[in-house]
C-alpha cells in the first residue's frame, strides 16, 4: 500500500505505519510527490489524500497509479481533480465534504477511510467496534479539554502553558507514540507558530539527549555534572542588561504508550532519557496514552496535543485558523 499525502495530511501515513500489524503481509510506503515508484503495479493499492483534492503531488501519483492498473483509493473533496482521476480509473473516492479548508482540523475525516480500508485488508483492527471506542475516547478528551474548563484542571491548557514557554521537543517511546509526536510538532509549528522537533525511541535517543547539554539547558553546557544544573534564566540574580537575555529553556514532552505487556528494554530506555533530561534541567512533561486498542491510544494523545497547541496559539494572541505568512506564500 502506497500512501500519497502532503503537509498536515502526512500524519495519515505515519499513523497507518504505526498501527499496522507487524505480521501483516501488506507493506506500507509513503510518498509526498515525485514520480511513482517503479514497483507499483496491479497488485498494489495506492491511497491519495488531499482535503481540497487539488494537491499536485497526490493527484499526479494517483493518475500514474491508475495508468499502471493499481487499485486506487482517493480521499478528498467531491468534484475535485483528485476525484476526477479516481472516477477515470474506476477507483474508490471518499468525499470529505465541501467548504472544509483546514487539513489540521480534518484529521479523522482523512484518516478514517484509510483505516477502514486497512482493516478490510487485515492490516490492522479498525472495525466498527474499535471506531466506536475511538469516537468515545475523543468525546472524553473533548469534555476534559473544553474551553469552559478552568485552566488549572484542563490538561490541554496546562500542557499549552508549558509548551509556549519552551523550545518544544516531542518524543515518543515507540512507533505509536512516535506518530503522535510527529503530529504534536507539526501542530506546534503550524498552529502555535513555535519551532518544534520530534523523535521516536530508540532511533532518536542520542540526537535528542545530545540537546540536553546545549545552551537551552545550561550555560554552554556547563554545570551538568551535578543534579542542580541551572540556566541563566533560572538565576534570580541575573541582570538582563549586563548578562544578556535569558535563553528559552528546552521542554521535553515525553509521550508514553500504555501497552499491556511493554518491551522492558524500551521502558528502561524511556526512563533513562527522562532521568537524563531532569538531571540536565530540562522541563519535562510526561503524557501517557489512554485506552485499550492501539488506535484508541493514538487518538487520546493526538486529540490532547491538538487541543494544547490550539490553546497555545490563542494564549499568544494568534488566530489558530489563520496563518498570514502561509497565505502569502500560497498567493
């Protein structure tokens, strides 16, 4: 299965890859654009995703896949170029509705058809029962993170307050939480307009931990031998006129999965990274997934991060639905 998606839609291939059963006979690959890989043929499924149905990359890949005889599934607006390509090559088109302009707020409209297709191909479990559990979990998070909830008990508002005061790093402890970390960093940049990065254990362990010894945790990496490493911004005697402005502290949002039988080595690695971050003076917040099914646990993390980054934008005085610089680039 080849998935073609751009921008905020790229979380769909990442989520599918994280949720796919390792024993599945169907491999998952992703492309943002460019030529269709040479191996794609009649035995393959190509999924092209574009909310507007106008994204050039997915449209071109869908058309090339249709010419090669691949089974085509397209997700996007009706009456769009993407829908036309699907109809021309007898593909399956799932309409996401008219008047929807934000991919960031349409995640589940884009992801759900792909999950249902993967379920039919025995790649993962996303039957009606699981989807109902996911919908219920999203309702629970929406209730807890509702705008009328007080800031000191609203988990999304508490997380937002931490994120906007740091250089945010989202780190997942495995494949599932790694997909959520990718979503968190993307939403942080696109919605809250703060640069962010993400990683997944064990791959990103050394790269992420290396930043703990940089200028965002201590003055040029000094003072890291003890447990009381301090940044200039934490010094109550620091003079901003003589010492210069304080650097923005590094903030680690560690996303932990709640699997019933976790890998002991993976658990130990996550604990070691967290301990090292605290030792180096990094601001650490641990967010644990909730739910039984993998898709439900992913939904619990993604929805919380979506609320938090939206509240972060509002707190900074930005309209989370508008990005003038992006509009200028598009024009």
